[in-house]
C-alpha cells in the first residue's frame, strides 16, 4: 500500500514534517517543497499547523 496515495497532500506534508523535525535544514527544505505544491487553503492550514506544532518554547 502506498501511503501517499491514501492521504491528502496536506496530511502527507504534516507526516513528513513531523519525521524530519529533528533537523532544521531538512525541515525547511521539506516545508518549502510542501508549500510550493499547496493550494492557498492548504498553504494557510499548513502554516498554522506548523506554528502550533513547532512553536519555540522559551
């Protein structure tokens, strides 16, 4: 079963970003890639999700 075919592009991007969150360089690369192919609605949702999920805590 190909996981990328059973998930929405937005959910797939979230999955990838969670997996690469250990490396800022890879995270930025994957985020740019996801945003480049996103619809306007998905772009906004993904940015909101990233801000909530990966908020820097002081």
